[in-house]
């Protein structure tokens, strides 16, 4: 870490998630880690007119509107060396435009308004020779390198966004161009690093950080009431139940093939899951959405944890943080084989189809012991935000 540490620099972070978002965010965690040794300006995305019109009564929108109306300062210090900034400009909502050339003409105007607002915060803080870290904001931040003239511009990829229609429409043209013109590209999965390298040779896999402190106190977890009477072995999944990401056929096959196993699913369901025939299978238990602080107590009751994801454009490059959470608790894990799962190959049972899932779950049940549990915990413990940011610093240090 000492050999790679970057300190005493000014870093501007832009991205898709605002500082006041309630959900976990790579971008926020990375910014917080940056701020341990550098000054960091975390820039929230500018308010667009469509969002203003449709969500005007939302307290978060009201806060942004107050900044735009000059009723309050958009610059807030949220921690030592770390400031959150709410831009004092609105931008036009333009993704509906059918032609990318026209979209990009107006996108440049949006970017200039955004950049001019950021410059006010830069001036107020006295930032100099700064690093620009862009967390996958391919539209609103497309021209920030041009308008802000950073010492180093970084594009950070953590999802294959072009698998989503909203981003694909204009992003299929613009994201490769943004990757190419960035000084450095970084990704949290090997798949995404390979993708970026097609457009920029200075593309790096920097790993993924996780806050696993919630998952370390096994003895402190009370058994939740709704899982107490479910019979073992429990084959469990924790997370959003989304038909675009999870393979319902695998879940059905596991439950029908092995009626002596209990399949426990903890998380909110989308409409397809709610309407699925999985609800009619007696040994599949839907326990619903839980507060994140309770999830370790549920995982603690699993005999085997699973991640039966579909392999598609949305999922293939994703780093599955839930795998680290399972491993941090020493649980055997069966997951779908993808390029992004390569780094877990020595600690996770990887399967290609529903038949392999059943045989691998049985293997995981048979082999589990204290030695393997400790190896899993040690591996997960290496995925800290400190180590993740150390890899980012190492990549930055290659840029001359």
C-alpha cells in the first residue's frame, strides 16, 4: 500500500449515484477511501427537467431545487477531506431523442452547464491539478475531460450498462468514445476490464471492495423467527429477486429434484417472480425483503448459499458482492460460471446448468468443514476498500 499510495491530491468524483442515496454504492465507498489521504469533491448529478417535473415534492429534489434557486449552498462537507456538491444548474432531459448525433449536440450543452457549476465548487475549495474519476456516467460527464482539463481522467466501469435499453440507445456509440479518450480506464471485473481494453490499452482490473463488518460476528446473530422451523439443509439466496438476473428454472429444478432440501429466498420480488410457479412448490420459501442489518442472520442459517444468475448482457460482467458476503461467513457457495467469477474459482463451486447446480450443492454439503470455512473467510477479508483503492492508485501511477 505504501508503495502505491497517492496522497495530498485533489480528486473530483462524478457518477450515477448521489451522495444522499440510501443504497450501497461503489462510488461512495471509493470516494471515502480516497479522502483518507486526499481532498475529494463528490459531485452529484445535475437535476434534469423531467425529474424535476415528475418528482418535485420529493425532499431530495426540493433540496436540489433550493440550491438552484440560490437559497442554500450546494457544497457540503460530509467528512474530513470530503465534500458533497449539488450542482446549481439544471440540464435538459434528452435521452428520448432518436438520433445520437442530435442527442450529442444537446448533450454537449448539458455537459458545459454541468462543468460550469462544478467549476464553482472547484474555485471555492481551491482544487488544483486534480484527478477526475468518472463512475460510469457516460452521458452527463462525457465532455468533462474537455471542460475541466484534469491532470488525469479516469473512466470506471462496474456494470455492462449497454445491456440496458436506456444506456444502449446512445451509449453504444458514446461509451466506447469516452473510454477511448479517457487517460485511464478501470473496472471491478475482469470481463469489464477486457471490454474497456478494446477501446483503451490503458485499462485495468482493480478488483472490488466490500464492507464485510456486518458479516463477521457469527455468534451474535439471533435466529430469525421465519426461518427457525424450516428444515435443513437450507439452500439459500439473499438479494433482489429479479427475473432479468436470476434463473428461475434452476431454482425450480433444485427444489423438485431434491424435495428433501429447503430453498430459501430472502429479498424483494419483481412481478415475474411474484407470478411464477415457484410459489406453488412446497419446499421453496419466500421470506421477503429484510433490512440489510438482518441479512447476516439469515445467511448464518444457510447450509449452502447460491447465486443462480442468468448469463446475459446485464449480468455477465458484474462483480457479485453477495459472494463476498457469503464467503465472509464461511458458507459454501454454488454460483453460475461467468468470466467475472474467475477470481473466485478456488473458493466457490461454479456450475453451468441446473444439473450441475444439484450435484455441486451436494458436493458442497459433503465437503464443508472448518478448514474450508476459514479459507473462505480469509479470501473474502482480502476484498477491502483499502485494497481496492490501492489498485486504483497503482493504475494511476502508471500514467505519465
